[in-house]
């Protein structure tokens, strides 16, 4: 039984309210591997593309504002962009799996801080009180990979860690 009254439920439009991306044409509107999309307080969007190791910012009408990041190992550069999350009102958390670090970007895409991680996390999610929940590699395998296992699906163990977001290195 729904918790809303008749006529109060969500409705999906048959037409998108915004469309970003092109198969041919403007390269700033072409994507290779989107790993995160965040709507900021002013309704602009930040889109993380692991294929180009960059974050592109779009206004509410879908026009490109600017691009932040590129392939590399320096500040504001990425080797394996894994995720993009919103932190606070307009800051962005960018997880780089290969460099084992988080980059915190301001709303304009400038690097505010870099946090070195103690291990290769595959996900980091903001929590309350300035903490982040980070998880290491996890996955599943079938019993055929282990001779001593009964039939079924098994989960690799994963370590979950709570990080202090105010630290410069954890």
C-alpha cells in the first residue's frame, strides 16, 4: 500500500528534462565511462568520466561550463577515476583507485585538498560528522573456482573502514 494519497505519487515524463551527451560532434559532450554524476546546489551538474579522467561541469541547461582534471599523478590529475560524490553543499569527493587517494574539489573544480588512503578502496561515501565510509575490493565467485566448496555463489571478504574527512592522510 503506498504511503501517498491518490494523485500525489511520482510521475515520469515521457521526455527527458535535460539531455547531455553526443555520439558525434562536440568532444566536451562525449563520454567514455561515466562513474559519477552530481547535481550541485545551483542545479549545475558535475559528471566524472573515467575514460578521460576528468570531471565536466554543466549548467542547468546542459551547456559546458568547464572541465577539471586529466590523466596524470599531480594535483587535480587522476590515473583511475573511480567515483564522484557530493560532500557538504558544493564540494566534490573524487576517488582515484590507482593513486589510492581522494581529491576534494571546490564547486569550481579547483583542488581544495588531497587525502592519501592507506589501501586501495573501491568506494567511499560521506557520513555525518565529517566521517567517510570506505570499502575495499569486494566481489563474488562461483563454487567452480574452489574444489572444496559446495555449489553456490560466494562473496569475497571486504574490509570496511570509517575515515576522518578532516585528516590530510589516513
